[in-house]
């Protein structure tokens, strides 16, 4: 299997090469040149199997023999051994045909752990094998940074840098990034929005001298390794509820479009998904794009659901690639329009493809707080605000005869202020995940300036500074 860029000008790569590259050299995102698939019998066999078993079956399709099976199994077992629930991602029933998929039982209490724990092991293995080193730079609206710094803190061949918008993540999320205590991990608070941070990361990949000097890579959801790992829980959840004999639907709170795109990949691989429902907050560019066919950037509105405070959803480009019949010229033209004019209009066939595969909706802060309160009153279940957004949206798209699975992407303890505002009760993290108040925070405050950020990374990374490694 080869991996190709959505913009068509970068060379095709092997799995290992795509894993380390992150973003393609032409600015595009890597996807497999063909979609692997499962038979109906293979999907049915996932029922009742351990999560690690299904993970191996799914990931092996994309690794395609480049890593020995026994080695891949060991990495998967080790990665999901860090989770604090025997099911790894358990389903919780809310109603006759309504379910929550809890994705927050990993080390940092967020769904990002599901992919990041295995991604760190895959990258470390490939680097050790080749004798190479990397510098990872990423942007986070809250959860990705903590999950990445935690996962990569023991990777000797990797320096990891994560930017977050200063003052726009929760205290708990910030402390997860700033208290890692590893010399190869760096938290950077940038005076700007998440989109500003994400834009700087993308620009770094186009700066050839900088990129090559630090051997730049990415572990945001633009990295294919993140997407393929997230595909797994769509299969485990659906199989638990009767797939492939029974179709299921998923509602996903999304900002950067990676998590719900993984559901689309699962469908491409043969999973019988009825509807994929995009759930957004007031920053509803994705919902507007699905409804109107026009992708128009606006100002980012800070909300109590910061992981969705995004206007530029990077992984949407991967969907455009599929929706256009894998026409890289169309994708490149749309991305140029977005960069130059802040908007683009979908060709009619592209819009029709997206509408046939996705529904979308949004919930504002008042609705989100009311949903947290309703859930707690009706069932005693505390959910985080991102999950509440998705629950609001899911009710408008549920069918009586099709199970609706809503992805719960974070533990409520990560957003104590919002949860307290909704129910008058502060959520607490599990004892194993608590961060001591006296634990020292280490963070670098930076201006929203490309040159200043790149200079800091050059000075702090072992490859960029030329320090003995």
C-alpha cells in the first residue's frame, strides 16, 4: 500500500514514511491509495473480542506488513494497557437505542489518548529502526497537546512542541501540558487562537530550511497514524450493537474533523454506518458547509467547548479528496481559494457526495449547559460540554430502529467550570489522573508570530540547536 497526497504533487510514500512525514510536502494530507476492506464475516467476528484484537486487525490493514505482526501486536497491547477500563472504550446505554461511547479512559482523560498512545510507539519503533530523529510540532485547542506530550515523553529520539492559545484552554488541560516534566517536551502558550497556532504549524512545513533542519513531523490529526487508530472504535462499538447485521449511526463532536472522518474511513472499509452526524458549537462552519455548500471563514468565538472553537478544519480536505473522486486539482483549487479569499464554494457533485454521507447540527452554550443538566437530572450521569453538544445534535437525527452512538470525547473533570455552572457540582478526575496542585508548571509564552515561534523551537530542540544528541 502507498500513501498519496490530497494535492497530488508530493511523492507517494510507504506507511512508515507517511507516519514520520505527517503533512505532505505539497501541503496536502496523506491517505491510502486504495481503501482496504473487511468482509461481513470478519466484522461479525469482532463481536466480543478484546479491543486490542480488533485494533490489530484494523491497523494491520494500513501497516500492510511494514512492521512485523508480533511487534505490532506488542505495541498495541502496551498502548491500550495504559487505559483504566478493561473495555478500553466502553459503551454506556442512555435509552432504548441511545448510547455513549466513552473515549476518555486513557492517561489524559481524552479521546486523543486512543490514537496518541499507539502513534508514539509506532513512531518510536520506526525511528529506532532507522536511527533517525524527529522534532514534532503541533497545535492544540486543549486535549491533543496533553495527550501527545504524555505519550511522547519517553521517546528519546523525539523532541515534542505543542502550541495552545493562551488563556483559551481549561486549567486542567493546561496543567496536563505544563507539568509533564520531561526535557524533550515543551508547552508553548501563544497569544492568538487555535487557528493561528494551526496555521503556524502548516507554514513550518512549507519552510524547507526550517523543516529539514529540525526534521519536522506532526502528530495532530493531519498525521495518518492518528486517523487509522481512531477507526478502530467505530468497529468495536458497532459490532457490540449487532453490526454488520444491524446498521448504526454515530454523532461526533468535532472541530478539526479528524474523529468523524475516521468514521467515514470505517464506512469505506465496509462498516454499515447509517448516518455520520457532525456536531459543532457556535463555531459552526462545518454545519454551514454541509447545509449550504459554502465554506466561509469567520471569527472564532471562544466558548465552553474549546476543542470546537475552530474555523479551519484541516481533515475536511481529506473528505474533499474523496468527494471529488480523488481529484487533487479540485482539492488544490479549493484550498487556494480558502487561503486567498477565506472561502470556497463546493462543486455540486462534491456537495451532493458530502450530503449523502453526513448530517450536521450545532448547539449554543445555553443548549449545551441545559443538556449537561438534563443528563445529570435524568440519569445521574455527568458529561463534559463537548459530549453535551453532540447529545443535543444527536436527538435531531436519531431513528427509532437504528442505534445512535454519541462519542464522548473527554472526562467532565477537564471542564470543571462549565459542568459546575450546569449542575452546581464540581466534577473530579479519577484518583489516578489527578494533578497535584503543587506540581511545577513549565511553559513558554510567545507572541502570535511565526518567526518568534520558529526561533524558539530551533533553540530548544536538539536537532535545531545542534546540541549533542
